[in-house]
C-alpha cells in the first residue's frame, strides 16, 4: 500500500485502485505439467467449473477527496459489502439527504387521495294518474239534451198559441195563460243554454288543467335528466382528477426511490470478501 500513501500525498483528491485477492486461485493451464494435468483431470468437472467461475483478482477504483476517506489499508481483511472508502463530509450530506428523502417517501406513501363518491339518482317522478273527462262530458250532454227538450216544448207551445189565436170567441184569459207558459219555457231555455255553456267551460278547464299537469311532468323529467347529466359529468371529472393524483403520487414515489437508490449507492463497498495486496 505504499503506492496508496504516495498517491494520497499528491493532493486532497484522486483515484485509488485497490486489488482484492479472492480465496480461490485459478491455475494457469500453460503452467500445468503433465503430472499436474493428470491430477487436475481427476477433479470432477463440475467442481472445476465452479472454481474457475470465481475471480482470482478484482481491481476496484474509488475516488477520495481526503486521505482519511480511505477506510482500508494493505493487508486488511475485508468482507463483501464492507465500506472501503467514505467521504465523511459527503457522507453527512448524503445521510441528511437520505433522511429527507425517506421523510418525503413516507409522506407520499401515507397520502391516500379519497376516490369520489358515485352520484345518486334523483328521486323518481311520480307518474300522472289516468285522465278521464267522463263526468264533464256527461254534464255537457245532459245540458245539451235539456236544451233540445225545452226547444221542443217551446215549439209545441207556440203551435198551441197559434191555434188558439185563430179560434173565435176564445176567452182571452186562456190565451194569456198559454203565452205565460211560453214565456216560462223561453226562460228555462235561456237557463239551459247558460248551464250548457258552463258545462262546456268545465270540460275545457279540466282539459287545460290536464295539459298543464303534463307540461309540468315533462318539465320535471327534463330537469331530472339534466341533474343526472350534471352529476355524472361532475363524478367523471372528479374520477379523472383522482386517477391523476394516484398517477402523480406513483411518479413522485418512483422519483424519490430513485434518488434514495442513488444516495445508498454513493458509498463504495467491497463487492466480495478477500484480502488487500
């Protein structure tokens, strides 16, 4: 390790090459005698292949900023994963960064956005009851029949009066009496027409009322559909935002984990056990 000390004496920064010798030594085929070859030949093929797959010597190059950054010396026994160089000030910075990244990762993992609640359907609209105008139409027909009956009576009474007026020596009282009856029939006819018109008006009012109810029902149905569409659009927008939040959190977690991996791998470690030469 004299060359390491000389290299460190050149300055506070530089590259150090460390040679790690493994426990298994691979013989050189060109240096094997015939006797050795025979001996080697007796070794099982699988064992020989396993031993030859292990490196005999491994060279590791690390960068140090100060002499005390190097944590090993010549002849040291090291184990796989052991830190062989550590820049303390850089280490403190990396540890602080690692702590901050771990806190950020915990915060990200603890944050769980709430999924939106699916919208509820608006209350169903009660259907209108069956419609019927039988009562109003019956009243109209009744008044219509009454008018026809009175008109028939008026016609008959008018014929009687005409007949009595042609008779000679007729007591005027009789004629006056019949004319009074005719007058009453005409009054009844006027009242019947009025009742008929009233019945027609009631029938039309019932039809108008039904039409208004149907209009209100159609308006309520349209408003219900509009509320459903608005609720569905709002839910889909919230669902898209929720999925975007999940994707953003996963992306941030991946970034933080990547940075943590970079920090953890920033300190050089021995790749395998062995001794320094």
